[in-house]
């Protein structure tokens, strides 16, 4: 699972106000913006993976995954459902470390679980905004990849 290869990697989109608003929310919640952005990226990758597993999509078919389906998974799935089916090891150490951070938040409970709820809501909102503003009727992860590339955003 390459988190930067997940559908919503470019959740911030090309509009600077979207990222500024998200950073305001993170700061209001007492979450460091860098850590919060990374956790949102992790959440996006996990939600994308969960939907792909539920719908039996291969990695090659991720481009066809609906943004709305990923948005719904971000808030509609329990933490353990997002972690289910992940490999035990990752080719990229950064991915393994990111998943361990997510797991730590889940296991610690309390305010950490509350943070995950806030972040999942933020991710869901960002994905729905992307979907609503997309120039096509049913935007997919592939559409987000193309828009991110056009805007010069990292993928």
C-alpha cells in the first residue's frame, strides 16, 4: 500500500484556501499541521484500500474508484475495518511507519481516537468538495491523479 499512490493523495487540491482552512482546523484541534496532514494522507490510503478490498478492485483498477466511495469509507468504516487486510510488511519503510502511527492512535483510544474521528471528517469533507467541484459528473481517483499532475502537486 503506497500511501502517496492512494486516490486522495492530492486532497488539498490546487486551491490554497482549502489547505489554509484545513490547517486552521488542525490547529484548532491541537494537532500539529505536518502530523495532521500525514495522518489525513494515511487515512486516505486506508480508506482507498478498504474500498478496493470491499469491491475486489486490483491496483490497476484504482483509477476507477469513486471519490464518494472513498469519502464514505473515511467516516463509515471503523478503525479496525480500515486496518483489515493490510500486509504485515511494506516495501517502503515510510508506509510501515505511517500505518504504525495510525495503529498507535487507534490503540491509545481517548483523545487519540477523537483525533482520528476529526481527521476522518476532514478527509471526507475534502473529498466531497473535490467531487462536487469536479468538471465531470462522477469523479474518480484517476481524475484526482490527473488534476494533481496538471496542478503540479505531488502524487
